[in-house]
């Protein structure tokens, strides 16, 4: 089955929901401890790896290539 790529709006919504979830986990737990840190890092990996893979294969606008070439040393 062919995988669908994420649209920009989908990525923004997923990231916003993840941030809100992290806020509620930290606020509800009364701070950051080892379990909370592990849960946030693990959920971040689960959320951001597919987004990174989707972005990696996306065709970037031409001006990004120009900026990359200017910033190379």
C-alpha cells in the first residue's frame, strides 16, 4: 500500500496536539521526573520520526536550495 504524505496543515495540527498533550502531562504530574521525561521523549520520537520522513522526501522550494548554497562553507 502506498503511504500518503503529510500536508503542512496536518503536520502543524499533529505538532500542536503533541505540545498540548505534553503540557497536560507535565501539569498533571506536578513537574518533570524520570517517567515523565521518558514518556515525552518516547512520544516525541513516535510523533516526529514520521513527520521527518515525510519532509525528507518532499520537494523543497527553489529558494531553500539557494539559501543552503549560501550557507555552505
